[in-house]
C-alpha cells in the first residue's frame, strides 16, 4: 500500500478496521480502540507463504499463514478498530512494512461478520502466488519439518504456528480449521519423537516417514 493510498484512506475515515488471522490475532503491536472476533467469507487459511525475516531466513524460510480463495469456507480471526489519524497512520505504516514490504502481502477489503451479527468492511493482508516469498502447498510432514527448522527475528516458526493454534482454540472455538490443527499436531508430535527409534525383535528400526505418518493417524 503506497503512502498516497494511506493518506487518502486516513482522510476519508475517522476509524478503520484491520482483520488478523495469523500472528495479528495475538500480537498486533499497534494501538487499537476495540477488537471483535468474527470471520470473513470465501477463504481458507493455509501455511503456504514463506517468511525470511520474522519467522525464517533466506536460507531457511519459515511458513506463515495466508489466505486462499474457497467460496464455501470462512476464516475466523480478530478485527481491530484503529481510531484517530495519528493512530491510523502509525498502525498502517507499521503494517505496511511488517506485512507488505517484508512479508510479501497485498491488501484487500472484505466484509467482516462479527459474533454480534454486525457486518463491517475490514482491511485484510493476503499473499498471492506471484510474490517472491510464496512457497505453496506440500505434505504435512514436510511442512512441519520446514517449520521446526526455521527461526527469525520474531522467534521460532514453531512458536508462530502453535501460538496461533492455541489462541484460536481458546478464544475462537467456532473455528474448526483442520489445516491449522493438523499442522500443529504434526509439529508437536515430531518435536516429541525427534531422534526416536523403534525396537522390534531386538532390532533397532529408525522412525521412518511412513511409520511416522501411521503413528500420527492412529
């Protein structure tokens, strides 16, 4: 988002709303007037966006949440109301750097449906497949392994996923995000089982990929 767009947005509105579905849910890092839990329609949350600053490096990119189009689905999260010209300018400038310049995200405006049944327009940061950090889909075991090995300026990639899952589970029980909770399960399981071997008939058998998947599914 350019400075010109920022200025015009600020001039038109006394307050704006920003929707968070990733780390913004639990770590907004800007001053806001109020917040509401709710959802936007027509998306799924996926850990397909790479990150080379906050949760990874160029050599070991992390994986962070983005949105993909899915007409029948909703993504639950937190909408923040930012009020006052100075607060709006500071918040959007911060988010423009955090999400767009460093993260590779674009901004869109969507309808937000709050728990209290109110509807409002929200600013949403989402990454397209064309941005330079996009990693795309892969199997859960590979994704979990990549996440466990990535660390950035804001901390480990593992913390990013598990804290998001914890926040959603505690504060947004309406959200039944199978992708998020399955990925969390893989990460926690791999963490517990790292370097573990199996002994069968006095023969030591490494914990192979196929055996790992079988154990996670049971």
